[in-house]
C-alpha cells in the first residue's frame, strides 16, 4: 500500500518523492492533514481509491496484530492450535488412549517403527511433561466422542486403549467402534472377566499385561536363554529394529506370484524369512523356499538392524 501510494502521488500528482511519501502516510493513516499542493482530477480519484482500500487493509492488519498480541498472553492456546493442525493432517495414524506405563511403552514402539500417532491423556501435567514434536497430545477424556474426533478417530487406522480401568477401556472401545466401524481396536484389560466384554464391545485384540508378565517371568525360569533371545529380537538399539513384516505388494510390485526362492530375499538384503501369513490369516513358521506367495500375504523377516535397513531400501518400505 505504501509503494502504491508513493508511486501514485509521484506520477499522478507530480509530487516530489518526499511529498509523495508524506501524502501517502497521512492518507493511509487518515489523520486529516491538508494537501501539500492542490491535486488534479486524476490524483483526486486515486486518493479516493487509496483511502477506501487503505481503510480495509489497515483495519485487517490491526485486527491480525491485535489477535496476535492477545494470543501471546495465552501460550497454551497457540500450542493447542499448532498441535491440532498437525493432527488434522494425519491419516491412517494410531491413537493411544492413556499415557501410563502401557501407553508410554506403546508410544515408544510406534516411534521406533516410525508410525505416526496421537495420544489422548486427561492429565495436563503429563501432557506438558511429555509433549514434543513426535508426541502429539489431545487433552481430554477419551470417553467423550468429541475428544476422539479431535484426535482424528475417523481417519485413524488403529486405536490402542491403555487406560488402567477396565470400565474406561470398555467405554472407549464402544465409542470408537461406533464412530469408525473399520477401525482396528486394541484394548488393555486387567480382569479376565472383562476380556469377553471388550471383545463383544468391538475390540479386535485384548491384551492382559499382568497375565503376559506372569507368563514371561515363568518362562525366564523354564527357558531363560530363549526368552532373552526373543526379547532382543524386536529392538536391538534405540530406534533400530531387527524384526520386520513386509507385504506381498512390496516384494512383488508387478503382482505376479513368485516363490520365496524367486524373490531371493536373503541374498539381496541379508534378512531371513521366519514366518508367512496367508491372505486367509493362516500362519506358517519357517516356510519352505518353494512356497508360493499370494496377494494379500505378509512375510515376517529377521535380520540385524543394518540388514533391515537394506530391506527398506531394496523394497522401498
């Protein structure tokens, strides 16, 4: 606006550059000072247009600046808007309900595998403590549909309900299943009596940490070396994995059926195939090299972290 006004008064009213700047400033600010020298008809029309446009532009600028100044006094509101924009841009992400021991462990695993996720947590102290660029939080009660929608449950692929109370998990599962029937739901359970209720409410998988923990401790007594080896399979070092699943479409991009021998995964990447899941959901442990891969199937591979990286590069995972 300043440049427009200066050039307009300079060439239409034939003012000097100094007078053009002065006239532009007093016109845009509408202070009401007189003209430096009489204006011709073209300059008068230009001045009218400049006043009308500058009033709109200046008013808009003042409103934006005022909103910014007022918003600075509420830093949490700014942070919340920024986080919500990031959440709104996510698709096929994971929602973790509750950031306790189980929820935090789930978030760490998702971070390791590079899966985007959103955490719903009602405790503001926990949100403020663990908030980061990778940890997107929605503060609120996940039993409320509005909070689930705010976390993007309609666009999410999976929801993990890791609340300590079984009844809360049950309400979350019911609400999430009602909003998004295609959502994969994994729920935590403390009591065995709650297991079937959560399954009936719509949970695809129900995990009982206490039962798993007891079984794990007993296994350390019976087969300690095997359990420690299996524990080390999933994460070798911070942020590096050595067990990976890969789809049929990744190893056979042309969608032509091939055998495990044909894809030659071992020589290409160094990884070994330890499991196969058919399109029907049947699992085969240590499949033969002659096994034909079918559409919709999944291969489970194992390797050192650098071999897994080779796998990612080779098949563009």
